[in-house]
C-alpha cells in the first residue's frame, strides 16, 4: 500500500528515493511564502485600519481582520495534501440563511473562526521562519556543499572556492571530498525535512481541523435533517396517494359509470360500438390508476399496517408466496413504508428473473429491530449491483440506519434480508 503521509513514508525503505522528501520541501517552502504573505497582509490591515479608525472608516477593516484566518486556513488545508493524503474537511457550519449578514454572524459565533485566526497569527509570526530555517538546514546548505566542485570550476576559476563562505578549498580532491560529504548531508537533510514537515502538519491539523465535538454535532444535525427529509418525503407520498384516490380516481369511476349507462341506452350501431370501446378503455385506465396509487403509497399500508400490506403484495404476485409475519402493533410510518417497498421489489424480482416455483416472506420485531427475510427457490445468481431497484432500496434503507443484504449463489436459493432499528408506536390499526 502507498503511504498516506510523510510519517508512514519515513518508516519504510526507499524514502530518500521517493517523492516524499521533495513533497516535504515543497510544503515547507510554500509555508514560508504563505507565512510571509500573511505577515504583510495582517500588519497592513491592522495598520491601515488603526490609522483610519479615527474617522470610523477603518473600523470595518479591523472587524474583517477577525476573518483573516479563514482564507489562510483554506490554503493550509490544500497545502496539507502535499504530505498527507487524508483530506481535512472544512469545519465551518453553513449559515442558517442566505446573505452576508447571516454568514458574518455564523462565523463570529464559531470557535473554529477564532482558532483559525490564532493559526494565522502564529503562521505569520513564528511558523514561517521555522519553515524557512528547516528548508535552509535540510536542503539549501547541503546543496551548497554538494556544489563545491562546480563553484570552484566557475566562480573560483579552477583555483579555489569557499564552502558556505567559511572554509577555503584550493585542491580538486578536497572539493570532491566535500561534495561527497554534502551528498551524505543531503540524505540526512531529507529526513530533517520529513520530520519538520510532519510536525508542522500535525500542529496545523490541531489548529484548523474539525474537533471531535464539532464533528459529533454535525453528525447529529445531519442525522436529524435526514430523518426530517424522510418524514417529509413520506408525508408527500401519502398526500399524493390521497389526492389520486379521492380526486382523479373518483372522477374516473364516475366517467366509467356514465359511459356504461350511455352504452346501455345507445341503439345498436357504430355509436354503441364506440361507446363500448370507450367504456373498456376507461376501465383499463381506472385499473392502471389504482395500480399507480398502490405503488405511490398503498392505502392498506396506511390503514392496516405492514403485515396486511405485505399479505396484499403477496396475493398479487404471480409466484405463490407464503407470508409469516409476527408484527404486533404498528411501527414508524417511514420504516413501514421502506420495508413494504423492499418486499415489493424483492417479489417483483422473484416474478421476473428467478424462475422460482415458490417464495416466502418471514419477519418479526425483536429487541428494537424489525427483521424481514424474502426467500425463493429459484435459480439464484442475482447481483445487487446490477439492479438499480435494489440499489435505490439499499439507499433508502440506509437513510433509516437499516441494513439490506442479498445472498444468491448460482443454483439458489436467493435470500434478501433487511433490518431496521425501530420501536413500536401507538398508532392504531
């Protein structure tokens, strides 16, 4: 496996021949440049803001200095990828509403903003000189020593040169001997650069990466918002089902009855034939609409619960299905809906693809979990990855913290199981 960061790379052989020493050098060099730019920018903003504060024009500029750490931290998160392949997520929460004022108030209330501001000042005052020193010691000085023969041949005219402007070299054997020592120092400097870059990155992560408490709060909020979305989606499905059932279906029933009466009253002839065709088409449209309503959200599921809805789906399946469910009481609406559509999709696949002679649906609710198992005696070989329907159901199950698994060896049997963590509710039948 490829090393994920510079520490892993240094613990393995071949570190000096890899790209990691140069990545470390690039990280430290860009850190020195970024720190110098941050120092000039912060000093300039504070100086200009302080000078203009007398006429109140500089006060907004001084307030904006509080947000200076945000762009600096963003650059740092990108630079960290040079020596650490693990991406650092943005720890900032999205504003509750749109507009600059909401953004400003959200950022001012976050601890992350002030940690990033502290990091920006630390980078501008202390860290970038350390980066420059590490680059000088680990790379520039060894390269200067290695270049001793070249300097002697060019600047020294082949007669003499100075090593690091401290020792004079007048013979070629001595110059090449010092160059060899420089190569050894350059090899040692590769590890110096790696250690400096790794320590520097660890400090940066400590200051600008999300804290465990921040991540925990975001996970909780994401979970809650996900549940709210599921509930809203199910409520919208039920509303559509009610509108179709009480509106379009009733009108279509009335149209079918009217056509039937007109067909009875019409004398034999072309008009009676056309009315008969229209009556048949209206009947087919009514049957399709009822099937569509059942697919959107079956009324039997709303009124009588999961056990009755699964029994109804089994009756409509072309393959004989045995149903054994032990589900006293009702479960949360979102769980019942997801479980019902899992069973329907599984039975549809049994009917279309399995070649099975019989299927079976079993399930119960124990220890705070709903468990369902759909089994058939077909040919097997089903692939969950090739079924967009099962993939969509798996996503829907995962939203409710459930698990869906498929076992279908060649020759069968095929087993589809699903589990949901849920508690019984007091909704009446």
